[in-house]
């Protein structure tokens, strides 16, 4: 029997489903050095394998999310979780080279397009005010926790049963999310949209300058996060190959899980701080801090292991600081009748950044020689230019609103 939307039990169940859907998403970044060796990938090809997830997400999400303004979100969510399960299972069981891997990664991106924002919309729609922003924050925390755990789970399963088994585990968990949605989500159509309008008519959303400001910020935020998640394990592996870490220091996949868990706490703090000190202030600190730390982190390659790890953790925290604040800003700025379309544009812009960031990082890494502090410094440092440009756009749109 479906739970009543908006209740704590419903929110908890949906967050659990999102965790299960997301938990396999970063299996490839966690095991990227393995697949670079196994399939003899260049940095550019590795960037494509990471980035195609986001590239496939971008055209799928506006259609799938806009549909939630017209048909029950349950139907879209089941498509998303089902495609995610098939993508992970297919990658683990069938992918054997760059091109087959690319196809299954693209399917995973389409699956996440049908699950991420539609799931968030199902949580946010029945709520208003601080209850809504806190629910959005807990959703972000759950997704962040799953992303963090994805690294440790992939590393542990791969160590026990091989890298293919890690993808298989992610597929089984996504199937669990499908089962949860089948049970709890109501098959209820949303209220008719006032004035009708075409399905993919984003013109009313584009006139909402306040929402566009937060969308611009989210685009840069996702680009930063995608770069660090895609290349962070490879960066630490390369850095530790130059300067061996102490025996007590966990491996890169576990370190990224720890960084992700810390990031969740930072994200929750960032949302509460936004309520108290203002969303614009928190976003400013996060974006300017992230720009500076992207440069410093790259040039720390080969430095003392604890120094490199500390900069990775600091950059990760700066990225997470405005995670909830940006999404909550878009949700609150959206016209309720156009929330699905607004969140679709928000997510589309963010994941467009998520596609460009890892790919461009791989290209710069190849052009700079593929290894060493200079190569990593340039590869991560170019993110700062995009972050600063995005911050300028956010400020301009915010003033114009």
C-alpha cells in the first residue's frame, strides 16, 4: 500500500530508494585505474567513459522530468531505476571494451535521469517552506552518502570477487530501489497544468531569472563534483606512486568514502547555514573556495601523502558546502506548476557540466603529459576558470532577478 506522500516514513523510504539507485553510480570512477589498464584507455577515453553518463542524462532529464508534470511520477521513476539496474548488470556481465562500456554507461545516465530529480520531486511536491528545504537537504545527504559508499563498496567487492562483480552488486541494489518504488509510490496523476502548454516548452522557466541564477551555480557545482569523483581515485593512485603513503593510511577508494561522508555533513551544515546567514553567502564561500582548492589540489600530486589527501578532502568539502543550498534555491524559486520543468532544466544544466568537466580534465591530462604535478595541476586547475565564470553568471542573474 502506498505511503502518504510528505510524511516522514514516505520521505525515508524514498531516500532509501535513491541511495540504492545511486550506490553503483561511482563504481567506474572507483575502479578507473583498473579499466584504464584492462582496456588500454587514454585519458581522453577514460574521460568519455565517465562523461557519457552525464551526456546521456542531459537530453533525457528534461523529457522525463517534464513528464512528471503530466503523468504519475511513479511511472517515470520505475523506468529510471529499471534502466539503472540493467546498465550496471550489463557493464559487469557484457562490457569488454571502450565502446561496449560506453553504451552501458550511457544507459546508466538515462536511468539516473528517470530516478534522481523525479524522486526528489516526489519528495518535495507535498511540502512547503522549511519542511521542504530540509527534505531536499536530507535527499541530498542520502544521495551523497550513496555516492561516498559507492567507492568503498566497489573497492571491497572488486578485491573479493573482481571488478565485474562490483557492477553486478550495484545492479542488484538498483533493482531493490525499483521494488521500493513499486510498493510506496502512488499511481496518481498531478493536477492539470494551468493554461496547458507544450511538454518541453521551457520559455516560462527561462523567464524566471531567480531560478536561473541557482541553475547556473548548480551547473558549475556538478562540474566540480564530477571532476573530483571521476579523477580523484586516479589522482591519489598516481600521487601515492610517487610518494608512498604510510601503511596505516586507507586506500584511495576508502579515502573517498570518508571524504564523501564528511561531505554529507558539510552539505547538511550548508543548508542550515543558508537558512541562517543567507543562501548567497554560503554559495559564494563554496564557489570561491572550490576554485582556489582545485588548483592547489592538482599541484599537490606527489607531495607528502597526507598533504595530497588533505587537499582532496578540503576541495571535496568546498564542493559539498553549497550542494543542498543550490538545489533548494531552485526548488523554492520555481513556479509550483512548472516545478518539474524547472528542476529538469536545473538538472540538465548541472549534468551538462558533469559531462564537460571529466572529459576536459582527461584531455588536459593527456596534453600535459599524463602524469606528474604539472599535468595534474593543469588538469584540475582548469576547473577554477569555469567555477569563477559560473560564479559571475550567478551573481549577474541574481541581481537581474
